[in-house]
C-alpha cells in the first residue's frame, strides 16, 4: 500500500500504539499544492486539527495556504467527518483514528 491511500480491508492493521491514522482529502487547488487527491497521515494519539495542518504545512507555500500565523487561513474550509471544524472546537478539534478531514478553498456564490 502506498502512503497516499488507505486500505479498505477490515483486517488491515491499525497504526502502532499511541498513533492514529487520518485520511486527508484535498479538493480544488489543494490537490495541486499537495500533489494528491488524498493522503493517509499518521499522528500521535490525541492530535488536533492544528497539529495536522502544521504537519501538512511542511513547506512555506503549503503553510501559507493553510494558516495565517496561528489561525486557519480565512480562505480555507476544513471538515472533520463532514462537519465544519468551526462548528466544533476549531483548530483544537481532536482527531481520532479513522477520521476523514477534507480541506478546500472557501467558495462564495452569487
């Protein structure tokens, strides 16, 4: 299995103890920035959305796209399992093994 995908097999082993694996889906121009439609990311248990975004922001360009200083970039929408993190605890929203996080640009219509 490559590191950019998750196995859908029910007998697939989980991450090592003390770690979680979350699936991150990139939409719109984030696919180009991150070079993938989705990626499996391992983090320490108890990690938050903030920690995930800082992990993903491994280059200045990526960090700039995701964060403005210590805050989520106002032009970015982040969903955890289909719910906007702004309706939860924002960047402090805790992640658990198997969560799906979607990252996409804020779109306004008229």
